[in-house]
C-alpha cells in the first residue's frame, strides 16, 4: 500500500446538506452543487494524501482498512481539524478525522487563492494517529471536578501536542527560539497553576477552560519533547536528536535552514 491508494472516505455532516448550509463557503455555486461537492472532497483528499506522503516512513507499517474524514457544515466541531482517537480503532485499522466549518472555509480560501499557509496541517493529526495507543491508554476523566484529573490533562497535553507539532516546528515554525525560553515559560505556567485555589470546586471548570485556552502546548511541547530526546539518560537518546535540539532547530526557527517537509527514514528521531 502507498499513500496513493489509502482507503479514504470523505463526507459532509449533514450528508444531505442544503444550499443555506454551504452557500458562504468559497467556490460555492447553487447551480453546480454536485460539482462543488466533488471539488471540495478532491481538495481535502489531495492535501491529506500529500501529508501521508510526507510522513510515509512513519505510517507505512500501520494497518489501514479505512480512513474517514468528516467535513462539518453545522458547527458541531470546534477548533480547526482533529483526530478522533475514541472513534478510531488501531486493531481494526479504522481511523476518523474531522474538519470544522471554520477550518473548511479557511482551507478552501487557501486553495482558491493559491495560498499555502495551511499546507502542513494534516501532518499534525497524522502524528496523533501514530500516537493512538498512548493517547487512548493515558487518559483522564474530563468531566471531573478533581483538580488531579485536570493536572493529568494539562501535563499530557504538552506531551501529546508537543509530539504532534514537532514536525511543524522542524519546518521552522515556532514562536519560541530556544529551550531555555521554553523552560521559563513552562515554569511560569506551573507557578500560575499552583497559585489557584483549587480547593474551591466551583471554579475548577472555569479555571480549566482558562488554562487550556492560554496554553503553550504547541510552542512549548515540541521543545519539551526535544529536551527528553537529548537527555543522555533517556532510552531513545541519539546524538542526532541532541544536535537538533541544541543547534539545528534554533537555526530552522531563525529561517537559516531549508527543509522540504518530507520525512525520510534516515532522519526519523521518534519512530514509536
């Protein structure tokens, strides 16, 4: 199997959408709704397959029986795009992703205006797919008002999003330029966490929302992952990882190195 013949099914939610539900999206034409439907699916599938090609050495050994991408037209999903770990099954080889209405609007505008600012966004979700087992095994009870459950959620988010965004950071896209800056920002967040009166259960959900909204998961997380990889005591330590953490990534972030976005087997730092 290759990225070109992965079994991908894309559908809109609702499946029988109306003109009113898609009329504001770029490229929409009331007289050519069938053609527009086909074009949107083709655009999303094409970008998704590009991401699979870029990460193929990471995902080629996985069991792929079905990949489903849900395009949300009715606002059920928030954020941009996402991977549904609890609707997916590594054993069955079935994986589910979604794209929100807002993301779809930006994505189509990016396509029709020939802008590539959203070029690498599916790679992030594919790395979550590679991390499926850990995401589903190391979980938390998100409805709990026990601050310990939220702390697990908070700390795991640095790990989960750090892994998923490491690829994008390696392309030079990170607002933080060094590990020391990342460390200080993380410690500032922990101090802020410690200052909250968590014994008051009435504020826990609100504070949880605030902390998760003000997070640095995507900026700090990759540096935390690279720090672990560059620690000599870590079982997965390699001199290559240490070199990237100490030198090459900083140069990438400063725009001094060029990278074509394709993962190759001899450049993989985290394989499992």
